[in-house]
C-alpha cells in the first residue's frame, strides 16, 4: 500500500513541478544541428529537468516521430507522460508552466506579451530570411532576404537594453535568439556573407558572445564542424544545381 | 480622501480583472475587414470589456499607429494603460491573462499547449495559403496554395471533435479560426473557387455555421458586402495587371 501512496504523492508533486520528473516521463525527439531542438534543450537544462533524448534520422523518420507529430513530422517533439507537443516556442511555454523553477517567462502579463512578440519576430523575420539569404538559388531572392534579415537584426539591436533580453538572466527571447548567435555566423561563413558582424550590430554581437558562453547554452550547442560540413554540402549542391 | 481610496480600490480590482476597466484605458486600433482585428474584438466581447475602437486608414497610417507599432505598422494594436501590444494571438493571450472571466485558454498546461499549437497552425498553414489561393497572379503558385490550404483544412476537420474547438464553449482556437468561417467563403466567392464547402469539410462547415451565429462573433463580424467589394476590386486589379 505504502509504495502506491508514495507513487501517487510523487505524481502529484511532479505535476506541480515540485520535483524533477523521472527521466522516462520526459522525452525529446531531436536532430543534432536543429536550432529549434536546441531551444528545448537549453530550457530543459535551465530547469534542470532530466530527459531521454532520441536522435531522429530525418532521412528515414521513425514511426514514433510520425505518431507523435503527424501534422508536421518534424523535430523537436517534446513528450511528457506520453503526451507529445511540437513547435519549439509552444514547447518552451509548456515547460515554463509545468516546471516553475528558473522561469523563462516574466510574471508580468505585459512583459510576457513582449516576450511572445519578440520571439515570434525572431521566427517570422530573422530565421527564415537569414536562412534564405544563403540557401536560395535565385540571386534577386537571395538579395531580398539579405536586406530583410539585416532590417530585422537592426530592429532587434535597438531592442536589446541589457546583458540579455531577459536582463541579467537569460529568458525566452534569449533562447529563441540563440539562432542568431550560433547559426547565422555559421551559415554566413558558408556563403562568405557578412550578415551579422560586430561592426554592424555591436550590441547584438556582444550579447551573442555572452549567450554562447552561458553554461546552459554552451553545453547544448551542436558541434560546429559537422554542422558546417553538412550545411556546406547542401550549399554546394544548390550552387551546382543552379548552374 | 474617500474618492482617492475608491479610485485606488478600483485600480486594484481592475488589475485583477475583477471589474471592467474604464473605457479610456483600453483601446483597439483596427481596420474594418481585418480578420486579425476581429479576433481581438471577439475576445473583448466575450470578456465584456469596454474599449475605445479607433479605425485606422491603412492608406494613410496615423502617427498613433506608427508610434504604437513601429515594427510592423499594422493593426490590430491593443493599448492597455497606454502600453501597446501587437500580433493578434499575443493580444489574445494578454487579454486572457488580465481579465480572468470567461477564459479562452484552458487551465491545463497540456491543453493550453494544444490550443497554441492549433492557433499557430491556422495562421501558418491556412490563413496565408487560402489568401494566396485567390490573390496570386501566377497560376501554378495559386494551385499550389489551393492544394496546401485544402490539406490543412483536412487536418483541422479531423481535429474537430465537438460543437466548438473549445467543446461546448468557444475558445482561443475558435477565435483564431473565425477566418475560416467568414473570410474563406468570402474570398472563394470572389474567385469562383470551392475551397471550403459543406461537401468537402462537413464537420468544419457545421462548426462555421455555429460560430457565425455565436453572439460574441456575430456582432463583431464586418459587414460582408463592402468587404466583398473591396477585395473584389483588388482581385480584378490583380487579374488586369497580369494580362
């Protein structure tokens, strides 16, 4: 009887986020090199949540991935007590609601709205445009995207007031923006572009150095060289196909 | 002294959402015919919040709009105690956090994640694609978008289990999806398309009839005829330009 009671109390406490869950209850389906998976890994590290990481082969998607994310069949999929969630920002909100320690969203409703606005801005205006600045065959289209991502980075540069977007500590926006700190420098090197430099965006560049060295971020970044090689091959293939 | 105390108590209660705020504190910058503005109007009606509505002329944007939404210069902008918020789904989250009556987001964190997922799905997969199914010059591009919006509507059709996405009451997803009930039938009539019909999507079609007749929705829908004429003129202009 007592072990049943203990298990029940444990479940209740886990539900409140009062204690770390059993690793088996928390699972992340990911792909090394995905900026969206990396966001979830950083949040889980900040919250000190143990979890089981499952590397997906995106060339041959697992039945599990298709079952858990039938709509997009993409990573990340976060699975908590066998219930799956996809979309990295949706996952971050969920994690922050379940595990209260080291909050990544502010308490104040207006500040929360601002955090949601800027995270969406990063996804809508920076991620796709900077990616297309490199991985687009059409020159005109590429230049349009370079211009758009430069404009968007300028806006974000003006928005940064402190060490981090979260102030002295990193928050939801910083996690969403890790794409800028790690992935943009990587893809611009592939194409020989200067999208994001210290000269153009000094505040954002300083921020990028701070965030890349933040312990929760640092240990969850993918290894640069294989990601570079993987994306470089894709870039070379694109160039070859366009000839 | 007493009036100061009364004012203070009122402010505290307003902060808790316990009583409706003063109209002057709550403002919505909108444009009649915008599906995104309509979302905010429905949420405010459900919450029984009085507010000042300011119609924007999008051909000649006001200083106020540019000041409150310098990033996108678009409506809706929701202004509460002089603090502006843009992006309709971000505004809905804020409204639900500030005014607790008639919640539009569920309490359970997993259900909240699902609501966020499906609202984002509607914006990412249905709104743009169905609009481009009509308002695109390139025939191939148009057909691609017809296919994509049909696929997305199919997925949503399978997701609908009850009278509303929120069950017996409308919730956040229903509000986001009003675009499907009102705007898709309107734009498909302009182009003589059959994107969303009773035959293709019987559950979603029933839902659309229910939601269009929901009191909070019905009284906030824009008048059909002028919106039709406005968009028809745009469509005709597009056709003429493509010849």
